[in-house]
C-alpha cells in the first residue's frame, strides 16, 4: 500500500522523495487509471491561461505577417493602440478560448497516449524509465498532425478577426467585415463554401507536424539536463524547458506560419494561390527572403511565457490527478 503511494521514481509522490518539485498531493488510484480525464482538464487550464497571456503578441504577429502597412513591431503596436484602443489587441480571442479545450486535449492527449503505446509506460513511470527521443518526436508529430483538423477552422477565424483594423463601432463609421466569430464562420461558409473554413489547413499541417515533434523533444531534453536521474523536474526546470521549447519550435515554424496566415487571408482578398509553394514563391518574389521571418521576434517574446505556463499547468495537473 505504502509502496503504491510512493510512485516508482521516489518523485513528488514519494514522502521520501526530493521535497516539493511541483506539488506534493497524493495520487488518486481511481483517476490514475483514466488517462483521458486528467489530460482533458489539464489541457484546458494550460491552454486558456497561455492563450490570454499571449494573444496581444499574437495579434501583432499576424498583422505583421499579412499586412504590408506596418514598419515594424513598434509601429504596429502604436497604430493598433491609437486606432483601436487596447481592445484591438484582443480581437479574435473568444473562439480560440472556446476551442482550446478540444485542441489542446487532442494535442496533449494524442501525444501522451502515443507515448504510452510506444513505450508501455505511464506518465509517472516515465521519470524512472525515460522514453527515447525518437519516441518523443514521433508522439509529438502524431499529436501535431491530429490537432490540425480541430485547429484549422478556429485558427482561420482568429486570423481573419485579428486582421480587422476597424475601431469599435462609431456612429457613421463603416462596420467591420465580420461582426464576430460566429458571423465570420457563417460568412466564410456562404461566400467560400464549407471548405473555405479549412483554407490554409495544408500549410498548418506542414507547420505543426514536425515542429510539435521538435517542441516535445526540446522540452524533454531540457528537463532531463536540469533534473537528477529518476526524479521529477522542478517547477523552475519545467518553466525554462517549456519556454525554450516554445521559442525553438516557433523559430522553426515561422516560415510556414507566414505562408499559412497569408493563405488564410487569401480568400478574403480574393487572391488565389495555387498552393503552399505558389504562395511561398509569390511572397518571396514580392518581398524577398526576409518574408519568411516576419513576426519571428514578437513570436519568440510570446512563446517563452506562454509555453512555460502551458507546460507547468500540464505537468502540475497531470501529477495532481495522474
Ligand atoms: C509547433 N508550434 C511552434 C507551431 C506551436 C507550438 C506551441 C503551441 C502553443 N499552443 C503556442 O501557442 O505557443
């Protein structure tokens, strides 16, 4: 009985383990059997918190990537604030918040369960028997591939709303193209067909599948570097590893992120790209190779805190319930 409560690695579950890495609550033997319950709950908290924190940065990034009117981050921030007030930075946030429960539970759920299938070890057992990086990469790629189907329509609506630069309704001023997320979804279906909701999904899949593999490998590697063998990482290690995993994976993802956002906006501008390669070629032709790095700085600034929080919540809640 005593042995069971301790957990295999003498980690945070063990009274004899290193004091308090993240939490020191006992595990529930019942919930411990049900991977899905803690995963869904932890994914929601992780995602929502990270999302609110990072949304203003995300709006500036999307605008820099898809509009040519801004001279840089500062110019974009000043113009957005002057024209649209603070609320301008939070445009398009409601749908991602509503959908993050599904999107993140697919990502973290598929990741964790793929790892479970590949290594036959549970989250807790993994500290004593760490999975190989090849397995972590494969599980991350699988999670990334699967989440694209849920993420694509919500991401498209987010990008379209973030790009509306009209100030809040003033008497006499023309209303924005979309009145809100639901109106945006309905209008896209009517004007571009239901498939219009998946515009840019191919680029999103190419962006997320390999980079989520990199994301989880970086996180695992950094945690292992800063944690004695067999122990759970401390909160500080989780924050730093999560933050750098976010920065590195976003750095690699930026070129396809630019292309994805441009393809998502293309339907609205009645601009037709024949595909990902066509969009790449025409962007480079018009704006040079630098186009692939648009939004890199602001995205890195966003990625550290957002992903530090995401991983801390994920680990914390998994351990609480797991
Ligand atoms: C793999 N890629 C870099 C695309 C995303 C990885 C981080 C995902 C996180 N939800 C965030 O919004 O930062």
